[in-house]
């Protein structure tokens, strides 16, 4: 880092609004040495707390890659990701894990849960990782499961739950850590219409009532229809970014 | 909750856990069995050698080891035995002997024989010779009769009640010859002994070899094997100025000890191969487990678990499985070994002939010793720990997204 970079960094830091994710010239090239795949091309996006956003686009357009970058699960080839003015690109892994634990919740497409834990344990485990007091952990896990409509399934294991119920447990788990952002990669991909609608209703309600931020990737029209902001990607680049 | 995670994962795929546990168990039982059988066989060889041939400790004239001849005998009477017993109270038995080679002849045939002048009581305490009599009876000291190996008797075509002629050289080149009645035949499972030995009493042997008041060696048995060397040292000290030589069994049968050592080496090699085969089997199941759970590992890492914590948990899982395998292997091994210890394997048919040819007995005794368990247990333990490190290393180095792609 040169001296001017440091100054820039500090200025940005001061200017940074709390609760903002921004990507700067984000590019990702897979297999740069063999058959290079440009999964992301120079992406510049800002996400704010309280958003309910869907990233859409055809298969292979880079949606998953983008979400992984934002969540710090993958490293960009160029550019950077900042959350609240803190650059997570290039952060040491153990620090990044802590950072993710406090700031970002994940809901993946499927098989999200720890198979040997019950719904209740899956939700409380993440709070255990955050070292929260036991009392609070128990109360919050129960509250959240109730909120996602699984009051009578506390002690069911994932394999005893339907796909929709599993996704709802995953959402409850993502909420448990009280993150600023919840990243959900195709959360409805494996769900029938009724379950998908239920899940979306629930997430919408959380967004409305508790200002929880959701960023989805999806090519599911049901999800796109509900979004307040729709970002369209084509071939790794942002084609459009509309707020309704 | 971490332990809960580990514990439930162990029992998540019960079949795989059972396969892993039982392959480790099988390895342990196999290793214990082979090692015990081998140890038992070696102990038996050594016992045969010491009980029938050399004794555990031997006192000889100082020239006898160089030149095992009747000329290098020692003076002996029963007071000498008592004196030896007084030197160390851990001595169980003192067995005087005269040993020589002669020609033994029946009416038609003659054969070389190992002729042993013995004290029947002391000898019997050493090797239960009297229980091995299969025809006739044991002689009384000085009654001019002999007991011989059944094999030698049939080669000479003689039976109980027949006469046996012994021809050879006595002390200082005197001619030694005598004719004896055969009072009994003994059977020893080792051909070496069965086909060679003729026993007669010490007074008769002294007369035959013209060596009144002399014997060639004294065999000494300790109360317990572990007292052997201390007793030898005490004897050495107490008898230091009597021109005697004190030898322990391992000094007397170096060839056998070398052979046993060689045998052990080849068993080690075989066991090494067995370990590798079983090790790969266990590695296979662990590898499968790891690959199946990559996605789960990825999720745990992405929701905020540290790699080292996850690695420790998975290590505990696999470690527990190994321990379970080893403990159950010990338990089953102990049962199997005890069974064969009390009911030794009896060989029959071709196998028997082959082994007898090689100088083995038809029963295969087992040895049960704690150090076998310790040694085999730790080898397999270390092996499984190394195998169990695989998932740990995988977790430490894996890419969080690796599993979601596959
Ligand atoms: N690990 C990887 N190695 C090589 N290429 C990759 C890798 N991951 C993704 N890609 C490629 O990068 C591009 C973008 O992939 P990405 O998974 O982000 O698309 P997507 O928009 O999520 O698609 P879908 O809708 O099918 O999930 C694709 O062409 C894909 O083949
Ligand atoms: Mg995708």
C-alpha cells in the first residue's frame, strides 16, 4: 500500500455509510491459464441495509460468483469488496470467518443444514459460534423458528423436513446471527410453488418489519416479481439495475 | 454441542462406522493371533531346548564349552547339588547329567545315539520325562537298564525287554561298552529327541564311561524365568574359583536364537503387508466419508466455524472410531487367544508331517503376553491416527466452495 492509498482508504472509511456493501471493479476469471472464463466483468454495485434485491440472469451469467464474492467465500481476480468501508478482499481467513459470522448470513440453494442437528440445534449452533449467552441462544432460536412457521418442528432433523421447511430453517439460521445482509443463492430452486411462496412471504415480512436485508440470486420469476430492486446480469457484466 | 456434533456424526452412517470399527478390530485380532502363535511356537522351541537339552543355566568344567568331552568332566556328589541350592533360594531344580555320543546297537541294526546319564527324579522335575513313557517303565538307579526314544527303538528294531548294546569311548580314551536291558520307551514329539536319546542312570553311566564320581554338566532351573540371569550371576560369584564355567541358555543355543530372530523378521514383513492392506481398507472408508461430507464442511466453514475447530471435531470422530476398533479388537483377541491357549491347535495330515519334518511339535501353543497387546495395539493405533489425519488435512486445506461445485 502506498501512502496515498492509505489516505484514500481512510477518507473512504470516514465517508462510508454503515450498512453498505460495495464492489469496486470486481472481476473474476476462472482458469486464467487454461481456458479462461470471465465469470465477472468489472462489476460496480452498492447494496444498502434494508434492501430486498434479486440478481437475475441466465445460467452461467455469474450470479453465484457475485454472491460468493460479496460473502467473502471466493477471491476476486481484480477489484475488491468492501463492507461498511472495511475491505474484505485479502483479509486473513480467520478474521474473515469472524467478520462473516457477524455481518453476513447465508442461505444456499439446497442441503444447507447440518444433517445431524435438529432444526433447533441448527439455528442455535451459529449463535454458539458467536459465543452468545445460552439463555439468549435458546430464546432466540425458538422465536426465529416460530417466526418461520416451524413451531412444531424444533426437534426434527433436516431429513425429516420438506425442502421448503429446510429452507425456512436455513433462513432462521441466517437470521440468528443478526447479520446486516442475508445472501441467498437460488433459495427457491428446489421448492414447489406453495413452499416458495411461503418462504418469500416470510422473508418479505422480515424485510418489511425488521428491516432485514436480503440479496437473492435467482432466475425464478416468483422471486423476481417480489423484489424491490432487480439487477440483471449477462455474461458476467451488469446489464441493468432497476429499483421499483 | 461440538461433542454432540461429533458423537452424532459417528452414528450417522452406522454401517460405515461398523465397517471401519470391524476392519480395525479384524486387524487387531489378526495381528494378535499371528504374534501370539509365533511367540508361542518360539517359546515352545526354547522350552524344548532348555528342558531336554541345555537347561536354563548350566555349570560345566571350564574347558567343556571348547571341547565337550568326557575328559573335561567335573566331580560331583549329591552334596554339590545341596550347595548349589544354598547359593540362591530362587533355584528350583538342580539336574546333574553325563552327556555323550555313542553307537547304540540292537541285534540287527546300529545307530548313533545321544547317551544321557541322569538322575531320574531331578530329570523328571525338569521335563516330566516319566509322563512321556509309552511302553514299559522307568528304570531304578543302578539297575542296569535304559529308557530310550521310541523312534530310535524302532530304527534298531528293539522293544521293551530286549537288550541294547552301547559302544563308544569313555574318559581318557578308555573303551566304553555295555549291554543293557530296555526297561521303557518314551515318545517325544520332536524327532530330534525321539530318534536319538538313550537315558540311563548316573551310576550306570559313570561305570560305562569309567568316570566314577564325575559328571559332565549340571542343569539349573530357576523358580521363574526372570530370575535366570541374577541366579547365573550369583553362581558365577559363588563358584568363581573352582574352574567352572556358568552358561545361560541363550549362550548355549545361539543358532536357535538366530533362527528365531530371522523367523520374527519374516513375520514382521508379513505383518507389514497385512497392515498396509488393512490400512488401505480403512483409508477407503475414511476417504469416502470425507468426500461425502465436503459440502457439510463447506457450509460449516461458510457460516463461521474455524477450520481448526472443525478439523478437531472430525479428528475426534475418527479417533473415537479407531479406539473403539482397537478396544473391541483387544476384547475379541483376548477371547480368541485364551481359547487357543487352553485348546491349542492340533495339526493333522500333511501339514503335520511337514512341520514335524521341520522340527515342530503337532500342537501349536499360544503365548498371551501383555507386551504383544501393547506392541500390536500401538502399531495399529498409530496407523489409524495417520489415516484419521486425512480428513483433518483435507479440512485444513480445502476450498470452501470446493464441495458446492462438485
Ligand atoms: N470453479 C469454477 N471454475 C471454472 N469455472 C467456473 C467455476 N465456477 C463458475 N465457473 C464459471 O463461471 C461462470 C459463472 O458461473 P456462476 O455459477 O456464477 O453462474 P450462475 O449465474 O450462478 O449460473 P446458474 O444460474 O446456472 O447458477 C460460468 O460460465 C461457470 O461455468
Ligand atoms: Mg448459480
